[in-house]
């Protein structure tokens, strides 16, 4: 890290989500269900320079180790994001997020005529047809979901 | 291969499976007219039509009766529990206990797949909004096989290729047979990009034009569709494209001798009645072929496989307790 980027001090324990596409940090928090009322200490860096992405966001969640199944959802909007688990200032685990083959109850179908957008007792289900770029397909109406994915987060 | 299986989308069918349906339909065709059988004696088919239908509903009813089975009807949605706000999931759970199979037509896309998740018996998709209509596709393929040929076929799909569900399913199925597909539509009613990309990805030869005269003289099958007023949110948009194509005997002077003209019906004015007298017109036969094809599906699903004895491949998902589990292997949010 350069001196300029050291605006936020390293965390002692917790999770650092790095390499989030620039501007997507707030959507990452939305997917993780971490809102303003969440009882965690958070640091957000947005639109910092990145060799890999041009601009990237970083989210640091203190004193909470996010589980792999929990964070993989963020690959929907940040396919190349990396997860660092930090204990006593040391990175003890690091991996790239990876979408599963099917996503349930996280993203609604873009098709207003789809049965999954009605009051039926079902959760939305989408198949992951491509991971980077992300291409999804609704299990019910089979319509593809490729653009503005963040707008359809439940 | 088929016993107790749902029929929801042509995407679920392999070419071998389609062939076996078409062969069974051919063997049942003599029973589709005049004669009957008692193959499905004692079986009940429930017809759940939440949208108007003439051909699909009546040909399913005829098919079941020709096979010796009985049908029960939802009647109009207004006069049923749907009007009281019952969910589709609950409706199919209840009616699935009354019948051996369900046919469903519903305005929402994906409704047949939802019904299949909750139904204790096989579900046949009779058309879900602008989504799929697999039994129409199977009867279209049967018509092409009987009246023309499925191998080395050149076909023109004409009219509303955006909202017309029959042409979407048919295009996927024809791709399995290596057909050359010519898409003819007004610019605003083109085949959705995703479907075109899928077809090209399968190595299908696809051309696109708004000018029917470019292709009409070199195709084996002209598949004409109605531009559907009910699919247009804006009446002005409908009026702009409503009369884009009209087939008349004058259009047909230089076509191939063996050209067949198909239409899923009802037609409005896409095909002049004068065309009915030409040897090219097969749309009324096509409509009749819905009976043997639906007989074949019902027999294969309710009575077993192609020969009446196959047992494998059931896709009904066990008890309602089993169905409540998350079977996806994915994760919940």
C-alpha cells in the first residue's frame, strides 16, 4: 500500500474484502446484510487506485470472520474480490470469491412477467451460467440476467 | 424415459427423446380420429387454463378421451378459488391430488415450472405467458416430419419473433436437427438476442431480415405467426406492425414445389384464405396433429415409455415433505 492509501489503519482481527470493483462497496454491504444498524465496526475505502482494476473498493469488517458461503454472494457484483481473514494483524487465510452454480433468494428476476415476481411461496432461484462477466438465468422463466445486477438485489 | 415426467420446456428434451415422442405419435395417429383405445382407462387429466385457449385445451381433452381417460376442468379462473386469492402453488397441490396429470396454461412465465415444484403428479406446460409451449413445438415438429422432412431443412420463421413463444421453442428444437433458420420480422419484433446467440452457439445457420421476399423462394417451411395484440403494452406500437406480412397466392408463384406453410393458429390476416386451397397450406392438418402428439405424451407419461413398458427417468419429486427441502445445492440468502 502507498502512504496515500493508509487513510484507514490495518485491522487487528476480522475480514478484509479487497479488489471490489470501484463503486460497489455499498452493494457488497447490502449483499452481506450489513446495514447502518449492524453491530460491527466497518471501514470503507472507495475508488482507490488499483493496478488490476483501475479503481477498486475495500471493505474492512472488524472482529468478524465472514464465512466463505456468506461472502461468495458478493461475486455477483465483484467477481474478482479477494477475502482476507485477519488475526492479530496477520492474514491467516486468503481466497478469491467464487459463485456457486445456483443462487437462491438473493437476486430477483428482471422479468416483470416472471412467476417468481408474484406472491407465490417461493424464493427466487437463478442459475449461474457465467462467472466473469456474471451471467445468470432465472430457473423459472429462463430469462438471462446480465446487466445492472446490483439493481435486482433483494 | 418418460413415465411420470414433467413436460415444461423444449430445453429439457434431447433429440432422441423428441424422436421417440414423434414415433409414438405416428403409431397413435389412427386412434386420434374415429377410433379410440382404453390405454388410459381410469386415468384423469386436469386442465388448468388461466388464459383463453381453444386448440390446446380441446386437443388435450380429445387426446385424453381418445386414450380412454377422463378430464376435469378448472373452469374459468373467476369462478374458482383463484378469484379468492389462492396461490398457484396451493391450487396445483390440491388439484394434483384429484388427477393423474395436470395441463397448465398461465399468463406468467415460469408458472409451469413452479407448478411442477408443488404438484404431486406430472405437469404439462400448455403455454406460460411469452415463455414456453413445448407441446406446440412437438406438434410442429411432427407436422414438418410428416408433411416435409426434418433433415437438411431450411425454414423461415415469420412475424412476431419477439413475443411469439411458439417460435422460440421451435427454433431451439430445429437447431437440434441442424436446420437453417431464417428469421423474418419487423425490426421491433426481432428474435430476442439471447436466443439468436444460443442458436449461433450451437452452430445453427441463422439469417435475419425484415423482407420476406429474400427467403420465401428457397425455404422448405414457411412458419407464419400472428402478431399478438395481447402481448403489446402499447396499442400504438401494435398498430405500427399489425399488418407487416400477408401471405397470398401471388407471393407463392416461385416457391419450392414442396413448400409447406404452417401457422399455430388462430390466424387473423397473415395468411389469405385463398392460400388454404393451395397444396402448400398444412396449418389445419398441423392443428389436428396436436391430438396424436398430445396422445403420445399422455401415454408415455401416464402409461410408461414408447412401448408402454418403460419405467425409468421419473422426475416427480417425491412427497411434499421432500419438496420442501432445498434441492438446489446452492446457498440461500
